[in-house]
C-alpha cells in the first residue's frame, strides 16, 4: 500500500476521534440545562442528545463543512498538505483534552480552526489562509453568545408575561415536558453544526491527497460522500453518549441556577442561534451559544445570581483557544517536517 494512503487512513481515524472528543467535550452544551433542572438523569440526557446529534444529518445541508474544508488553500499535488490537516487535528485535540480536564467549556470549533490555521501558516505562510472564512467565524465569537443571550432574555420575558397568572407548580410541570423538546432542538443544532466541521476536515484531507476534487459536494445520495456524513454524525453521537461530566457541572450548576422554564428558554435560544449559523454556513461554538443563553435567562430574575467569576474564566478560555491551538499545531507540523525531511 502507498504510504500516502496509510497517512490518509490514519488522519481520517484521528478526525473521527476528534469528533468523538468533540461530542463528549460538548455534551454539556446539549444537556447542561436539562440535567441541572433534573428533568432527566445525566445518563438519560446524554442518550437523548446523542440520538438527535445523529439524525441532524437528515436536516441540515453541509454548508459548514464547505467552510471548514476551504480555510486553507490546498494544492492537491503537494502531499505536505496532508500533514497540515493532521497537525491541525492534533493541535485541536490537545487543546480540547486540556480544557476538558480543567473543566472549561471552550470551543472545539475554534480549536479546530486555530489548528488548521497554525499548521497551514507553518507550511506555506500567511497567504495560504482564506482570511474571509476566518473573519466570518471570528465575528461570531461575540455574536453567538450575544444572540443566545438576547433571545434567551426575550424568551424568558415572554414566558413570564404569558404565564404570569399560572400556578408555579403547574408551570414547572409544563416546562419539564417542554424541556425534552427544547433539548432535542438544541441537540439537533449541535449535531448539525459540529459534525459538519469534521466532515470538512475529511474533505480537505481527501482533496490534499488528490483522491477527490475540491469542488465535491457532500450528499447522502452520493456513495462517495455518504460514508463521510454517516461516520461523522455517528462519531459525534458516540462522543455525546460518553458525556463530559466535568463541563456539565460548570455549565449546568456553576453559572446560574435554572428552573425548567429557564432551561426551556435557554435551549430554544441556543437552538435558534445554531440553526441560523448552520444555515449561513458559519462554524460557531455551541459552548459560546448556550453560555450566552443561560446568562440571558438568569439575568431576567437575578443578575447577582450569575456566577460572574466562572463566566469570566470561561471567556478568557475562549480568547486563547484559537492562538493556543494554532501554536500547538504549528509545532506539530514543524516536528513532522523535520522527521519527514522531504518538504
């Protein structure tokens, strides 16, 4: 077997491993509110989220995958780009694992983008990056949590007004059931946006190896791309089912205390934001989105009830994600280039 094929297979497995890591790293985003309000047990919640992560492939067109696959201007006759993709993945995985261990809900999306950018620059300089793709993504670093915050706040105000004369115990029972629906919506958005990022990585890898054309379109009806879509969503679902309990604790219990009505409002706000971003083809952070939505909901009742110290720590982790993962990936690429010796 051609050594290039071995590298391609190995990198594809690494990409799917990243999807699994992304799933359990971001499981908290899908289930934090439904667990913190005790609507579902943690184990039932992750299986609920995993199912909707998987079926998202039947709902969203792969616009986000297209964005990711085109971050780096890949030349198919330059085998070094295969190692650019591999190094980018390693940088993103290292950062995801570190922040998972620290209990920080950072962005797997931005770690991946930072990784690809760092490895691409290390190989071919700044001109190899499609900065329009990076800028569009960076704009949504503040926009995603802000949209989630505003919609979460508005949702909560509307619910308060509509149900202002209802008995609190009746409202609690109603929105406990409603949270099953809102958690499902959010998990659909999470699976639709995040699984596509790994699809984009695999497409970039296959283009760099000259296996497929750069203009290929992902489709469930094309056997050449069907396996990419199914495997990425399956990996995401498996990772979510494994759960990321450290981050669940931070997201669901340390930012603010939520009741079922608040969980419903936060999840629907997050789902709206993710659906919008996926429709626009922008890879956003599900972490940023749900954090903003939770804060927006909490702000309607008690600003002092929000743990701003925890929130401040989370925001700093967002700021350093792209540059840190880029540095790690660049270092990985330099090591590969030193060991390889032919590029």
